C-alpha cells in the first residue's frame, strides 16, 4: 500500500514509502484520493480536509491543500469567485 513520498532525516531527497499489509488479516478500509497529487489515502491518513456543501475533499499534506485552495477549478471543482 503506497504511503507517498516522505522526507526522512539524513536523506537528501524524499523517499517513496509503502506499507506491507497481509490481505488475509487486513480489514477493508474506505479509501479516498487527494485531488492534487492523486495519492490514495485510507481513513485517518489525511493531513487535511476541506468541506464544500455536499462534498468533502481530503489531502495528504498542507501543501496539497494550499494548491487546491489557490486554484480549485484546476482540480475539477467549479467555484464562483466574486
């Protein structure tokens, strides 16, 4: 299961991390997709959430949330701006 890129102390570049889960013992979890980076997130893994009437978006990081808020139409959300 991909966990996304993470910065680890002592390494110059971010490292892609994965979790190993046995299919026989893993319970089914509701998955969500970060609309900015497209990271697959399980319940409780989101670093941020943003609610619109009738819609909730989840984000893997504050950076993805900020990118979304700056240009929501880029990620498929139609917002009327004053």
